C-alpha cells in the first residue's frame, strides 16, 4: 500500500499538468477581472442612458477617467463638477465628444454671481454654437443702460437686487456704473430668442451651453469598443486597458476572428 502523501503517479501526472497550466490560469484571470464586471457595458445615470468611458458614476472609478465622474440621482439629470463649479448635464454626445451643460446654481434659481469657468483640459467651451452674455448687477439708473440692455429682476440670499441687466457681446457695457459683472455662455439659438424677448433670462440660461472634451486614450478606446470590449482603468490608474467579453484584461483591443487588433496603449494622465 502506497503512503497517503505519496506524489502523483505517472498515470495521474498528465491530468495534473493539464489542470495546472489551463484551469488555474483561467481562474486567476477571472479573479483578476472581477472588479471590472460592472464595466462591461454602458450605464445609466439618472434619466440619461447609454453612457460609457471616460464617464463613470456610482463610485465606480475604475470604469472611467478622473475628472469625468457623474453624480447620479433617480429621475434627474446627471451632475458633474468642474473647476469648483457644478453643472447639470443635459446631453452627452460621445461620438462627437461634446456635452450640453447648464449651471446648477442658475438652474436652481440662484442669481449668477460668478463667471462660468471652463478654462483647462479635458473640457473647454465649444468654438461654435455659443455666445456670451454679460450680466451686470446693482447698476445705476442710466438711460443708456436700459436702452441697450435686457433688464431683469434677480433675487439672492439677501433679497431682491435692483437694476440688473444683460448686455450683448457687441456692447461692452457701463462696467463702472454697476457693482458686479459676470460672463455666462448660452446657446446661439437661446441668445437670439433672448434678444427678441421670446425667452426670459432664466429660460435662456437653463438651455445650457456646449462644452467639448478630449482624452489621450481616445483612439485606443475607439478600437476597444469596435472589438466589442470596454475601456477601463488599471487598478493603479497608470494604464487604460480593454476588458473583453471573455473576462480578460488586455493592453490591446479584443481578439477578432482569431487575430489581435492593432496595438495601441495609452498611459493615464490626470
């Protein structure tokens, strides 16, 4: 009788080798990809659907890129923070890489008391499709102001502010006659309707403006999506990987017809 702890017999050895080199690696690969199981497809955020990398929400930072976090609430538009300002996300067009944003303070009825800031990558104002409004608060009563401006009533935490005006881009405005001045972008269509008084200021501002965005791994993620994979971040946030249907994480797009798609890897930079 052989000892209980004797090594595998020669008959058992091929089975052992097969298990060691095939089953164990696949198990390890599945375990390695477990955190990415929720990144397989696009996600919903509030009333918005079909959102994917570089955006992420619900604390799933490994599914997207830093700076693209969306705050999601049921039956509401997503919210995104940029440069210490909060914006309502009205629309995302990921093929063309633009977003329609509205300032959350104005959306919630607060007077615009800050410039709209969007001055560094990955986000910037669209070169077309928007116009700037100059909003003046607490102006002196001067006829030259009222003749060339849209006057409105604005309420802040301390009550109503008198003599508030919106001035158009072509008119620099009497800055010295007003206490505060801020610049806010709006859609060209809303701008024109505001000029002709068919929209109120709040309605025009709540239609939002267009912002564009870019990220370094755009080309890699396009190829990854084409191969039916999903872009994800490595756990140390230094690389972008392609998460494939078979559960594998790859530095290349997923296999297609038995061949690997062209290699393209991007390092993540915040």
